[in-house]
């Protein structure tokens, strides 16, 4: 099992080879686990240093052979040598000592079960595909291209204690020029389930991006200007808008309120379809920070079919 810090960086592992992982939320645990796995500064850089020295020696020899530019060749090959060594041989010198879960002293966040992550992966895939109009819901706007609507769901337990996963109906099409986030009701499920207690929720923040010549309010907008000349100078402007990827303030408030009412016992997570990151948050998350930790989607879905 791998241990990651709040920013999704590998801190170490427990010595067991599997796809399990835990997010360490306490700096003490991150420091201790990282020291055992990564070792000292010298241990982390020995691979780069050795190949840097080798590159410098080769540079001196080649430089002298080619006419005395040995110092330039030495610097260039030393830099290249360090780059190669740091990436290819770094792991050779790391102690990689494992840390048992029993050695952890602080708060940690365990991800949702694999079954839930599989459902979240399917939601991500659906968010990038087009949707069709719903005759039973005249307020629903179909996403004809894909990437401009949210998908999601929840997980919990049934009255008998069995795991329950609900897949929500897709959200309506959203224009990122008009709104920085799309919307979805994660509890409006396509297929009814027998839910007794909610553990957590998940939803996708879409990957869609729009470009226009005229700037409009809303969304995350940046402008680039191209100028050219014919009979006179002409200027055209292109602006684009994208959806915010981390949890929104509304997302954080919803989870906090459900937790305070006793309607949710665990964390929620947002899948950033464009950023490629998973953001975790719960009832204790502040509206300023908006998430407790994040990890790459590729790591989150590793081993998930």
C-alpha cells in the first residue's frame, strides 16, 4: 500500500505490493514515512551526482579531443548526466524502508472501495460523451458534444448493511462562459436503490472548453489578441472558458450540511476531467481550501477495470 501526501506526492509505502493507497493528512506522518522511504538528501541525489561526474569527465575528454572546448562540453554533459541519473538511477540508492499502518499517528483518508471507484470511472467516461434529450424532463438540456455536463452518484449501505451504489442521472448541458461550474443532483438516480445510510458522494467536473471572439462574463476566461496589417492595422480577440476543476464552495457546503445533519458519514470526491486529478473533501473542509487532499486520476483508478 502506498502513502501519499495532501498534494498527491508519493511519501512511501507499507512494503506490500498492491494497488491500495492512503492519503496522509498529518504532516508528522508524511515526514516520518518519507524519511524512511526516500532517505537523506545524498541518498536521493546519488544517482544524479555520479552520472553528472561521469558526464563531466567525458566532456573534458571530448572537449580536449575536439580542440580545447573541454569546459563547455564538461558543463553540458554534466548537466545531461545529472538529468539522466536523477530519472533513471535515483531509485537504486533509496532505502525504501516500509512503514506499517500501526506506525501512523495522525489523521489519514482512505479512498472509496474499488466498486465505488469503478462507478466513478464510468461516470467520468460518460461525462465526455454526448447526452440525449429527456422527454420526461423539459428542463433538461442535452450535451450534444460531450464534456459539458456532470455525472456522478453516491455510495452507502442498504437497510441490511449491504453496499449500495447509486448512479445519478446526467446533469444538463452547461456553458462555461455563463457559469464556472455545471450542476447535478447526485441523489437523483437513474435506477432506484434501497439506501439506508450515505457514506459519500462523487461527481465529475467536466473537461469542456469553449472559444469565442466576443468576451462574455462568467467562467474562467483568458484572452489572447492577434494583430496583423493589410491596408490598415486589424485586431481580433479570442477568448476561452473552462469549468473549475476542484470542489466548488457549494460542493463543500452541501457535504458539510449533510454531515451536520447526520446524513453522510464519510468523504466525497470530485473527478476533474480536464485536470486529471481527484479532489477529496468532507464535512470539515473549509470553503477557502475546498479540498483535503488530491491525487492523480491515473493513480486513483489504477487497477480499476
